[in-house]
């Protein structure tokens, strides 16, 4: 005997509620997943070496403790210059710029070796010690950009950078976990014990995105910690 219309309606409603519940769970799961480090980062060899090095120096930072705190765009005409490789002399200038920075500490190259990240903690090439510099070729263009800056008030220090692909890279930063916009925040010298966090910046050049993940806070004397990083 077939179902009555009322029974069919009840069954349909049940399926609708189940489907809605599944969709909600998927959205919640996606939100949770987005808040954590992507697996492609967590499983990357350079990240694993970084975490292991910290543990060997008695600084226990777990990958699953990082949480996303911010997402920002990276392209800003104020901090980026774009040149055509077809301009007279630009190709030779580009190739020479890369060649001069080969095998330089705190400058890393992309797999294609046509892009670099300069995260040296010194002023150089018009960039300050708290600014990370991207320079490289994208199709027939040269991109010269400040992709990241950090707060000197927070004693920030870039300690690692590496490419996951030609269009995706990571920069890690240690800095005080303070509200950098609060003028009443007291200073804490690098020679003193301060509260810090690690921030991992995942930069996606294709999607114009920088995701920022932060570790749990910990106490450290930065002057003593930097040589161990």
C-alpha cells in the first residue's frame, strides 16, 4: 500500500531537516578547519623542522595550537611597484638583482628561482628591518612589494620564510602579544622577560590573501631566544 500524501510530506520534511543539519555541520566543520593551520603547511618539511628545532630548544609549540586571527589582502599600490620585463634594461636588472642575492642568509627563493623573499632584520633596498620584501617575476611583469610589516613596539622579529610553491609562501614572526594600536601598552625591552607569541603568515599571491595564525602565548627573553631560532 502506497504512502498517503500526509506521510510523504512528513518524510520529505524529515529529509529536509536532515539535509539542513548536514549542511550546517559541514559549514561548522569548515569554519573549524579554517581556524587551524592548513595541512599543506603543517605537513611541509620546513614547518616540521621549525617546530622540531623549537622543541629541541625547550620551547614547546604545537602545530594544532595555532589559530587564525586575521585575513588581509596583500596587494596595495602604496607598497607595491610593478614593471614590465619588456622595458629597456629591466630584464638584465631583474636577473642581476636575483644573482646578487643568491646564497644570502634570510633570503629564500621560490622553486622557479624567479622570486625571492627577503626577511632580513636590517634596513635594505628601501625596506625597514620590520618589513618583509617580495621581489619576483609574474608572467611578463616584475613585482617589487612589501608583503608584510610587523610592530617594532611588539619587539617583532622574522625568524623563518619558505615557499610551498611559486605562489604560496610562509613567513613566521615572533612578537609580543599586545594590542599594537593601544597607546597605553607599556614597553618591554628585548632584554627583559616578556609575553610573546609566534605568528605564521601564509601568503597566497594568486588569491591576494595573507592568513595570519597565532600560537599560544609564552614568556621569553628575546635577546636570549633569537640565537636559538
